[in-house]
C-alpha cells in the first residue's frame, strides 16, 4: 500500500499536502492522524505541528474484504462452519472457495444456492466500495469443475441422440453459465447446432440435428 507522512499548520493542511504528493483524490485515501499537534507558549513558541499518515486505498482488496465479511455473516446465519480462501483468476476476477463439511447447504440443488450467493456477493461488494467492477466466482469443494464435466458429458450424449434419432433434444433449464458450457461443448460438432429457448429461470438449450445434404 502506497502512503506518505506529512505535517502542516493544521490537520487538513497536512492531509492536503499528502494527497497532492500521492496524486490521488480525497475519496481514494485513508487518513491516520499521528499527532494532532499542540500550540506553544502564547501560541508562538514550542508549538508542534499536526502530522498525518495518508494511505492510498487498495480498492480491489477492500472489495474482497467486504465480500468475505458479507459471506461470513451469511455462514453464521446458516450455522455453517465453512472456511473460505480466495485467489485471483484474472486481473478483475476473484475466486472464493468454501471448504469444510456439510457443504451441501452452500451448494444447493444443482448449485442454485452457490449461484445465488455468487450473485449477492458481487452486488454487495461492488455497491459498498466504489471503483471498477470486481467479479467474484464462488466454488465449494470443486463443485464447479465437477458440474462442468457433467454438463459436457450431457451435451455430447444428447447430441448423439439428436443425430441418431434425427430430432431435436431439449435440455433441462439452466443458468447462463451452464448454457454456455453446453454451447461450447458442441461448437465444433458439424452435425448439430444449439440455441436457447424460453425465459429465465426456465431457459433451456436445444440441440438440433443439421439437415443432411
């Protein structure tokens, strides 16, 4: 974290000097008053200037801290003693992984609770801390990878049925992320095409065999 210490005739003067040196705006810093200063004899002799430490706020880290605090509150509410760790997936995306026992409550049916928590933490962290949007992805005990593998297998299996029976296959309702996995899994298959039908939360992927030439 970048910071400077400055003194001045007043606390505000010291803060302004520090902000000018850092080259940032007032709402981008945190201020710690190291010494409020004191007036000398008759206000002239032996006085001590106020001194402050001004630090540039790490917006991304603050968003992560807010997100983790929010999720801990929900875990306490659910009486679920899971632990959390975070790591960076990309410059603007953070993965938060839950670990522990009885994670079924966090995952929910077909990951619906995990998706809901993910949506909430994205909204809360970015609303409470100003700055560029930071994306949060939640996972629990490797559920996302297992689900992705299951969906890829489903896509390939249903595509084979569509080709063999020469009729379209309509899959179960899925969220946008899961539908994308299906579409990508079949993107290179020249014998079928995919599209989505319906409105959320009942939107489904449809696999259609292409006409034979």
